C-alpha cells in the first residue's frame, strides 16, 4: 500500500514547531506571515494581550492598484515595507519573526528583508 503525503498535516506540524518557541510580547510583538498561492499576509501581534497591532496584505486597497500579481516577490516586498510603516506608526520597532510553516526563502525572505529596510528589527 502506498502512503500519501498530506501537505496540510506537514505544514501544521512545521507551524507548531516554530510557534512553540516564538511568542510576541508588548515590547517585541510577533510578525506573523501567511503565504497563500495568490496573496501574502502579514500581522504584528501581541500574544500576551491577544491583540493585532498592525496588518497588511496584497489585498490592501492602496497596494492592490500598484501590484499586478499578489503571489510574487515584488508583492511580498511591498507588503513588507507596508507592514513596517504601519508598525512604526503604532510605535513598534522590534519584532519577533514568525515564518509560520514556510521555509525562509522566496516570498517570505523578500517580505522580511523589506520589513528590515522599513525599520523593523528582528
């Protein structure tokens, strides 16, 4: 019998492995990244209070007009700079990076680099 690989289970295991070591506080909230096939989303979260401080995605009204496709590295760079700007406006300069169950490569790395260039430290 051939065993099938369930990608959702693998992603969930990887995400739990990352999340057991990472938690956001008021001083260093968590920069959480979710990558879908067509879009990328980022949130700055205070896990102690359970509050989302800032959020950005490729579906933002101002950003949606500038990018042609939401599932590429150019869109991820735009979201990274936008989340950095929104976090800085809320007074957040240091964060903990949560890549989710994704490997640190491609769109995830592009978003992180753009957030660093925007002024976030992690």
